[in-house]
C-alpha cells in the first residue's frame, strides 16, 4: 500500500500574518496525524513573503510538539546553505526532543532568489559542488563516533536521523542511488524528468546501512473538496501563485478566484498546466481516479501532497479528505 504524507510550505496568505501561518502549520500537522498520514515535512525557503518556514528546524519542532506519533521533518533542508555540523546539531536536538519521529530530507537548490542565496551561501558554486561530500559528512556526524574522531556533533552524534535525497533532475537520482538513500522527486512542480529519474534511481540503487532496497516518494499538488468545482476554485490560489512566480512578483498566497480568465496569458496557462500535470484536484471520484493513475504509473512507495489552499479551513478539510482517500485505496488493495 502506497503511503500518504503532507508537504507543508507554511504559507502566509493574503490578509494573514506569519503568526497565523505558523498556527495553521500546527493545525495541519494535527490533522495529518488524525488522518493517518505517514509524515509531515516542511521546506526551507528564504526571502519569500508568502512562506514562513525559513527557520525550518524551528517550525519542524513546533509541528512535532503539536503531534504525538507523526513523523516530522524537512522536505527539505537545502544543505549547501549550511555547515553539515550545524544541521547535525539541529536535527540531533530534534531527535532528542522527539525520539524516532524526525526525518532529514536534503536538497541542493538555494530555495530562494540569487541575491538571498549569495547572502546565505557566500560561495554558490562551491556549495553545490560539495553537496555529495557534505551529505557523507553529515551522515558521519550523526552516526556513532569512531575512536579518535576529532569533530563531534553534540547533540547529533549517534542520533542516526534518517536521510532522504530530494531532487527534480537525474543528478539527484544518481546520487540517491549511489548513497543508498530514499529518494523524493519534486514532481509537484518539476514533472519533466520524473520517470527517467525514477528509472535511474531504481536501476542503480546500492544498498546501504540505512536502506536495503529503493524507496521512492513522489510529490503532487492537491486540493480536495465536496465537488470538482469547489476544489478547482480553491486551487486557483496555486495557479495565481505560479503566475506571479513566473513574473518575478512573489507575494503571499492569493485568495481564490472564480475564474483564471484575465489572470494569466495563454502561454502562462499552457506552461502552468504542464507544471501541474500530476496535480490531484477534485471531488472524491475525480481525485481518486487521478491519484490511482499516478500511483500506478510511478509505482511509488509514498506520495507526498502539498495543499496550496488559501483558506485554513478548506486546507484542513482537504487533508482530511486525502486521508479518507488513502483509507479507501488501502481497503481496496
């Protein structure tokens, strides 16, 4: 049975505040746990007025504190932005606070615009090039210390927080396979290389101390409601956000609109509909058909769902409905 999880971007919505966004994330985590999801991940972004998860480890801690059994982690930490030692200490602390519940998903993109990336990384080229070595160093820092090891993460040493490689290209597939780590593909916003990357990962996977066989997580954007029209209405917030992104006019998550007519050009419409080709948007029947097809095509071990909906109430209802869909698919399996 394919597991279901939630990717939360801690969105700051039009008319809302950062404090309200963080409270919504706590509510989302509780709803995910109540609905039977496997994990709840938060993503590192910087310099974006519409995303409140820049201090990602702090927000992860809040989501974990609001729940009891749900796995909570990063989807992902952009490792080139940080020293491996700092991340080992942060996630070692999280593991000590919430034993057996913390995940560490890692990516190599900056998660921001280039000016902010320079302020974070200082040396952009070196950060991306050293990504594989930084992962190996991070693993060592969170493993049991060896005799004579000079650099110790405390907290962190012995935490053995499970690592996941995130990506949207074939580079990440090769890396995850070589390191023997679970692989999460960002098909919710980068669909083009999905099937090629999954083939590379599965074909080249080498077992590791963490993982014996390939484990694939695939991302989808999603919005469920009682009717197809209602789901489509709520999803216009995501469509508008991506129009703004393409126009380099990032802002808070916009309120939904009855129609996208006049909000995008024909070229923008074609581009964004291509980007969201795997999105699961609709009432129960339409959403089930789309999700079943996506799982059958990818043979994924897990689907992680991002719910880019303006209304907190509609977002929570959508999560609950995806949980019910998971239960239906499980019963039918």
